[in-house]
């Protein structure tokens, strides 16, 4: 895309974001959904790769749609509509909570996990609402994230998080990110990590029948937990209706005792992956990475993966890649 077209697209996106912030919340969410569905209709007409993958994955893990291909395309539209709704909500997360649209359950599990913890999440429903749990932590925290491809959306997302999680330090994915996270954790800070990261053209977790390498954010979380004696607290989000969500804090995962360190890491990483997969399977239509997952494509070995791969607390919408 030429620089002029890029500037024009950025102006349109900025204007759309302003409109979405000025409208009443329900109207803004409906408009975001309409824009997401419109994007999907164009992608279906152009036979984009992400649409083909999404159809294939829906057909693989969902009961056969009696309407056949037309039914699958309706599911594609529903999926993209939900993604559009999420992006309309991101600048207004605090408003969602203040309006009583976000239910929080499982506080007792967070209270039982003493000391610094690792909040492990995935990109389900409006994943940004995990910030509701971050705000409950006693002390500073950090999060690994992949900046949005769109500067406009990235700026809005960072501004939104800063308003309601001021003690959360955002660490962009880079070759130095892991060292910085280790330094923050060593100082007693909490960590927020999304273990289903999409990086280097792969979705690194959960397994969904694949053989996962000893790499990725689920492995990094397990290694940190074992080395620093931290509990991993899974936190998930599910959609209940239009601009209505439930945030669920699950019982903490802790390293097994009496085993060599490598085996403790391996078991903890497997337990975490199992929790994420169990959450996502009934809610695959709410999972952002479903159009990117290629379950029959082997993941690269750790030595072939670029250093500093990251999770995203904010991610881009399905595109034509």
C-alpha cells in the first residue's frame, strides 16, 4: 500500500474510533459488529486464506451445519462480527465494568494464591477484560504484548489499559523482553501472560492434538513459576451477550514437588495447556486465533523460532495472510 493510501486508511480508522467512543455504548458495539461483519463479507467474496482456515476449523470441531457451506459462512460472519464488537469495546473497558456488564467470579482463587502470581489468559471473547483481575492484584505487574499493526488501535488500546490498570507495565515483544520480564518477576512483580500467542505464522497453544515444542509462552510461564516459586492463576473471559461478559478466575496451578526441575516445568506447562484447551473447546467461536490455527502444520523446534516471541494482550483482526 502506498504511503498516501496508508495515511488515508489511518485517518478513516481514527475517525471511526472517535465515532465509536462518542456513541452510546450499545450503539457503538453494534456498529463495531457491523463493521466486522462487513470486513468478513469482503473476505468471503475474495476467498481469503483466513476464511478458508476458519471454515475448516469450524467444520472440524463443531457439529456439521445442516445448511452446508452457506451455514459455515454465516458462522464466519458471526465470528467476525464478534471481533468487531471487541474492538469497539476496547477504548471503553472501564465503562463496561461500571455499567455492570462484566461479571467476575472466582475471587477466592486469587486470594488463595499468595505472593506474586502469573495470570495466564487466552484471547477468548473480550480478552482485554482480564485487566479487571489485574486491577485486583496487590502491587505492580507487567505484561508481555505484541503491539497492534494499526498505530491508531495500538494507541487506543494502550490508553485504555493505562486508565484502569495504572500499575501494569507493558513490555513489547522483542529479543530483550524475556530478560526484562525475569528482572521484573525477580523484584516481586506479578506477570500477565497470554499463552495462546500467534507468532511467526503459528498459534503456539493450546495443543488441540498437536505435539507442542518446549517453547512459547505456556513454557515460559511454567519455567518462571518453577524457578521463582510462583503460582499460575488461569483467567478466562466468556461472552454472555451483547457487550456482556463473565471473567472467570480458576484455581491456581502450582509446580509438583519432589521431581527434577525439567520435569516440573514440563508437567506444569502441560497442565496449563490442558486448562486453556478445556476452556476454549466449548467456546471456539469466541477465540480470536481460530482463523489462524493450522492443526496439521507442525510447529517449529525451539531452535528455529525467533528469540523474544511474545504474547499479545492486544492483537490484530483476522487478515488475508
